C-alpha cells in the first residue's frame, strides 16, 4: 500500500515515496557527482605526479648516459692526444736521423771526391 499525503494548498494527493525518493535522489546524485569530481581530480593529480616523476627519471637517465658518453669521449681524446704527441716525437727523431744521414752522405761524397781528385792528381803527376 502506498502512503499518500494531501497538499494543504492545492488538495492534491502526493505519494510519500515519490516525494522522498525524489529528494533523496537529488541529494545522492549531487553527492555522487561531487565524489566523482573529487576522484577525477585526485586521478589527474596522481597522473601529473607520476608523469613528473617519470620525466625526472628519464631526464636523469639521459643525463647519466650523456655524461658517461662525454667521459668516454674525453678519455678517448686524451688517449689520442698522447698518441699524437708520441708520433710527433718519433717524427722528429726520424727527421733528425734523416738529416744526419744526409750530412753523412754529403760528407762521404765530399771525401770520395777528394780521394778521386787526389788519385787523379797522383796519376797525372810524373813519377820522379
């Protein structure tokens, strides 16, 4: 059996269940919408927080990776500089030896020419 009340202003019959259910429905609907909005806000904040943490982590990872690459490149550069200095030293030694050999060759040619001239002069000179 449905409970009904009579409106004192218009004398209409109003179902108590409908009146109360409508009132509670509005109340709970507003409460549900508020909770939903709060949950959506919390989810958005958490998503932003997770995104920020992930971005920070990725930045740190990339930073570490590039710092390691820079260190490796610097070490390789230093090694090549050292090798270059050693090669320059060897080049200088070789140039010095080459110069010494040229001087020795010129000196030997000069001695040989003097010897040839001496032998020629001896050969041309009358024997006494």
